[in-house]
């Protein structure tokens, strides 16, 4: 896959449109994975970027699997749509992202050599086609737009995605309806987590994720939130980032 033209999937590098960088922290192995793909889908003006933040014992392997496979599944889902490429409306891209994310999670569940029962990954993906951004995310990795702000005399940060954490009211309601529990530990009251109904485990700090199949029957899902942003002359760049 490393020989695909325009595609970068290392954690340090750059293309004609974007760059990637990560730095290992003190907690152990770096579980982040990143992607740039210029010319995505054969579109000269198509760029797909993604950040995938793994967690759990095998989170780094899950994140890499998602990085390598999700773009191909998105391409396949888009080509199955009646309209493809620049003419495909936002509603069709919403369906394509949803199908791709569903297929990606199914792939992880059935993978014979990858244990993602208590390991998983976030995903924030941004597809630029012409003057449109199409975005999908699960978990708490984020896309932020840098846009010129004449009133402030500089740049303004615009959050493009929603962090899907367990304390978001709609997320908490779904989890509780599925018998999952949401609460924060006493020594980290600022971090709400998802717990099994019968055990104080695994303590997942997000409401949606790839993998984490121990919680998929208790409200954690891999259905992405989808966003469409029409670009203007004020919009300068987009940052995709994990929470470290």
C-alpha cells in the first residue's frame, strides 16, 4: 500500500497538500496512525486525510488497520453510489461514510489475527473535493478549521466535528438504554467513561469507536457523525488531531 501514488500513511511526512507529525509520549507505545491521500478516488482535486488514535492493549494495531483499510472501503462505498466524484451530493457522501465505517468495524470483528475485544481506535476523516469538505468521526479526535477573521485581525479556529464522549447527553442516553454505565472515577472526575453493566471495566473514555467489542452490546457504536463544510476564500487550512 505504501506504493500507491499520492498516499502517505506514516506518522511523519508531507505531500503537496498536507503534512503529518506525531510525538511519542511517556505512557508507552505511540498508538496514533495517520493518513494523507492526494488524488483520492482518481479525483485530481480530491484529498483524504485521517487521524486514528488507538487505545487498549492492541490499540496501535487497530489504528493501523483502520488507517490502511478504511480509505479503500470509503472508495468502494462511493463507487457503489449512483453518483460519484465531484457531482456526488453531501447526502450520498453521508451514506458512503456510514457504509465504510460499518464495513471497517465488521472487518475488525472478524480479523483472525487482531484482538480488538478490549482495544479500539478513534477516527476523524476529512475528504476535500473541490470547494467542499466532507467529514466523519467517531471518538474524540477532532477537525478544526483555520479561517481568516477580519474583525479579530487574524485567524479564528472553527471546530468542525463533535467530540463523541460519554457525557454528551444523547450519547449517555443511548449507552444507558443499552445497560452500559457512564461515570467518572474519583481520582479523575473530569473524564467520564463507559463501563460494563456488571463490572467496573473497561472504562472507555469515548462513546463511539472502532473495535471495543466488549462494549458494542452496551451502547458503544461505530456509526460516524457526518459534517459538510463548503469552503470560502477565508478558509485557510484544517488541522486533524488526537488528544495525545
